[in-house]
């Protein structure tokens, strides 16, 4: 009967034709024999008979079949179809024997009910095995992906990253872009990007866990694709780093963290921050103490002036540098008369002398005053 059942399944469920060939055929036939034997033992027991149930071994076998289907990357459709075919063939054989043996119709009906209930239990056990295997495999892979994301953010060696990527079955893209945003704003983003997207929301390096932030490492969204990334992130309070080769995405992440500390970001109110638009601010704020020392050094000629007078001259000097000495542009920028600009610049030339014509002095002044320049929130 087991042999007939296997042959029928092979013919009616094409995806199993190869699995039932060769040495696996005998293994599967033995499994079918075990299931049929369990059914017959179950049918032979009286209602009040105690002792060990014949079901557990058969249920364990069905459970493992379901797990095997999941490991092979198949759905449950083929296995459930095999159960249906097997149940039909087996019942045809068994019912013929029951009738020829002179069993009463009520007994045959009861046997049929028992047989199909048994198949339902086998199916349920296989479905559970399939689901458990998918869940276990998915959880394990997610742990590997989380570990890989953390290694990328902490700057592990390329060899370590390649090994982790292989273990997680993760196909590396050419580039990754770090995006930091509130955890609550990440919903719906996975479906927008490629399968290589990584996300981490716990133990972010350099971030207090209380901030409830997530980092997303988005694959291949540099160059012309960057505008699309910014569009998708609009309204999500995201800060977007530069696209970097995937093994060096830590640099993108660190740039995002530095951008978060910039006053211009806090004051902008923008719903998405592009760090590519903040390069000047990032450079000028890279060493706050050095910037303060440079400012004090280049503004030393104004140190003897009253604070209000010094501030007006500093404001004028900054605008004069940014507008390349165009008096009318400076006047428009500061909302003062052009004659006032001329007067203030005369004072500055008296204080600085020929140094305002020295390229190195002009560079130092530009850098020092640029670090405390006007708000540029609109450029974000």
C-alpha cells in the first residue's frame, strides 16, 4: 500500500518526482509505511484502551517533513497536495480490504472518519514544522544581519565584514548611505529599498538609547539616486549621510552624528537633513577649540573696542568677505547705507592695515568668521 501511495504521489505531484527517485524513494516509502502503520494501530485500539499512543512518531515525522520543505525554500502547497493524494490512494486500498473482509458499513464509515482526521493531523504537524523552521531561520538570519550592521557602524575590518555578510546570506551592494531617524518614522521604508537594506535600532554607537533612534544603511542610493532617497525620507525627521563604499559606511554614519550636533540643524526645522549641504558647517565645526582660538587670533585688532562697536565691525567684515568687497551688496545684506559700509571698512583698514590685502589673512578671517556666520537653514 505504501508503494502504491508513493507511486501515485510521484505521478500527481510533479515537484516530488525527483525527490522520490533514487535512494530517497525507499526513505520516503518507509515514512509512508510508518504513517499507515500508525493509522492502523490507532484504528485497532478500543475507545477505552490505554497505553502509549501510536501518533507521536508519525507526528514527529510529519513535523520534520514540514521543516525540510522550508529548508528547501518550498511552500507547503506540494506537501499538502501529496497528503491529499496519499490519503485518497491509501483509503481506496484500505476500504477495498475492509469491504472484502465483511466489515459493516458503519464500521467502514467510522474508519474513513478516523483516516481523514489522521491526515488532517499529519498536515497540521507539517504546517507547524514549516512555520517553525521559517521562524527560526528568519530570527537567526536577522541576528546575523544586526551583527553585520553593528560591525559596519563600528568599523570592523573588511575580512570580518565579508565573513559576516556571507554568514547572514547578505549580498553586499556597491555603496551604503547612513540615515538616522526616529524609530517611529521607519515604518514602510523596507519596501521602498533593495533587499540589502540594513537597519539597527538598539545599541547604536555614539547614541544614547533613550533617544529612540534607528539607523538605516540604504544600498546604492548615491549620485543621481540621492534625490529619490531624500524624497522618500521627506517628513521623517531624517539626517542623511553621504554614500560610501559599503565597507566604509562608518564614515557616513559618523558624519550624520556630527551633523546632529550642529546648531544650524537644530535651528533649521527641516524634515530631512542632507549632510552634503552641510560640508562647510561640518568642516568649520570639526575642532571647536581650534575655531575659537583662530577667531580670537584674527580678531585681536578689535580687542580694545567696546563690545557693541566691535560686533558691528565684525558683522561688516564678515559680509565684506562673503560679498567680495562689493559695497552695495554688503549694505543690502546688513540693511545699512553704503556710506556706513565705507565708514566701517575705513575703521577696519586702520585697525588691520595692509593685512586685509594679504591672502593668508583673508583666508583666516573667512574661516574664523564663517564658523559663526549667519544662519543657513534655508540651504538644508
